[in-house]
C-alpha cells in the first residue's frame, strides 16, 4: 500500500471518527435529557400524589373536627336539657338550642357518612343513634308524654348521656388513630 492511500484511509477514519463522536455525544446527551425528563415527570407525579393524599387527610381531619364538635355540642345540650328537666326549668331557649344542636350534628354526621372510613362511621352511627335516643326520651318527658319503652325515665336518660360520652370518647380515639395522631392522650373528664 502506498503512503498516499494509508494517509487517505487514516484521514477517512479520522473524519468518520469525528462524525461518529459527535453523533454518539448527541445521542448520549439525548438519552441523558430523556432520563432527566422522565425523572422530573416521576417527581411531579409523586408530588401530585403526595398533595392529593395530604388534601384527603386534611379533608378527613376537617370532617372529623366538625363531626366531633357537633356531636359534643349536641351531647352538652342534651346534658343541659336533662338538668333543666330535673329542676323543672326547661325553657324555650333551651329547647331551641337543643334542636339546633341536633340539626347541626345530623348535618355533620350526614357529611361524614360519605367521607370517613368504615371503622369511624360505625362508631359515629352508634353515637348518633344514642344521642337521638336520649333526645327522644327527653323530649317526650318534656312534653309530658308517657315513655314508649321501659327504662325511659329521667334517671335512665342521664345514664345514657354518660354512656354516650364514653362512646364519643371512643369515636374521637378512632378518628385520631385513623389520621395518625397518637392514641395515647388522656380523655378529658365529663363536665
């Protein structure tokens, strides 16, 4: 082989190497860019999922707060009304406050039925039933109506109010556990 041909082959290989190097660099840069875009997309998806989960937990927490607040208010109004009946001092204002508290609790309970987990709604349903049962007894006693069932006396209504307080404490504990709040906090005493 002549020196000219060797030089030509070396020059050709140099040109091909230079072109191949550019293409290879461009291809590697494209793959790196695609990997970076895929990583960014995964991060955006993870961030959206995290935000959706956080929003769901916050919505559930808000639902819990409104439900337990309404239930405790209803319970307090039942207790206040019980004391008024015992003292023969039930007033229209107390009756109205009790009815308002009942309506508010029912509204918050209805909202919760579509939003909270089953273990919470089972306890919330039971608490609502018991609150409403006491409400019915107290309203019948207030109206001078005879009891519909055995055990519908003022004394037994108070026992049911106390039992319902314990059920509301259980409901609050289950709610706290469902949103990841430590269950080891003391339950306040009944006032």
